[in-house]
């Protein structure tokens, strides 16, 4: 059964990197920490994180890569991206420590949604939808002046116009723009 979104896509609130860091600092469970890190770093949907397997973490001479099965309405695709070295090591330690044989994370979408809602209310005093990580990551990359082509590649989008769906300038952004020009 598909999980239906109750909030229209245009109304998703993104989280900031600072909010993400607060959530991460207040998460002691290693499985949940890794889920948050993967959702933020790669802008992954929760379903994409939960279908990752041990074999999707690939050790190479240069470090680690991650194989992501992107879930699309029309077709599924696989993307292989470099893993941040420390995240790759953490994932390898997690796999060895918990003797992971297949799926990396043994938790349901509903459990993550519920946990994230409670954590965000406790830490940030607001409810966070898991997709807020995707919006927040794109917004953060744009603010850091990342190349738009790299953002499109990171999220495996076919159409760069999707950036417009995820970037919602705030009053502060507009104020900074006016001050700079």
C-alpha cells in the first residue's frame, strides 16, 4: 500500500542544516542516526533508505560508494554515488557489529515517521515530515551555491526544473539578495 501524503507537495516545509544537526545530536540509536544521515546527505526518500541492503555499500580503492535504487512513478533506476568516507566507515561498522545479512535497516516507514515526528516535536518544537530532509538538502545546496547540474545528478532528476519545486526563498533570502545588490 502506498503511503499517501496528507500535505500538498507545495506546502512541505524544509528543514535547515542546523535543524538536521540538532536532530542528529539528539539521536542515540545508530540505526536511526544512519537513516537521518542518508536522508540528508543524499536527499533520499525514506522508502529509498529502507530498501538499502548490505550489498549497496560498496568498498573501492578510493573509499566507499552507495548504490541507490531510485523509486520513480514511471520507472525505477539505480544510481551509484560516492559515500562520504566517515559515513562509509560508520555503515561498515554497523554492518559488522549487527551482522547485517540483507536489508540495512529493520524498521518500518511508519515507525520512522512516528519516531521523527516525536523527535522533531521534542527537539525543534515542530513536526517534521521525512520529505522535509529532501527539500532541506536541496535548499541548503542552493544556498551554498552548489552547481545546479550537480544537485540534479545527486538527486537523479531527469528534469532540472524540479529544482524550482524544492527551492522556496525565505524573506531572509530575499533580504540578503537585496542587500548584496
